[in-house]
C-alpha cells in the first residue's frame, strides 16, 4: 500500500481524499432527500383516504 501512495504526488493524494469526501457528502444529501420523499409519499398515500372519509361530501 505504501508503494501505491509513494507513486502519487501529494496533490494527487489530497485530490483523491477530497473527491471521496465530496462523493460521501453528496450521497448523504441524496439519502436524506430520498427518505424525505418516501415519507411524503407515505403520508399522501395513507393520509388522503383518511381525509376523504372524515370530510363530509
């Protein structure tokens, strides 16, 4: 493993580390967005029929 990093310059190692951090940050944001959208869909799917039965026609 040291030979692999030894062949790279300091700038390449730093750019690789920043790239990994950026990908992790983006995936974390997308995961939160996906959970939020799933919760909204579940609320609409189960909430609308309940509201329609409660509200008078």
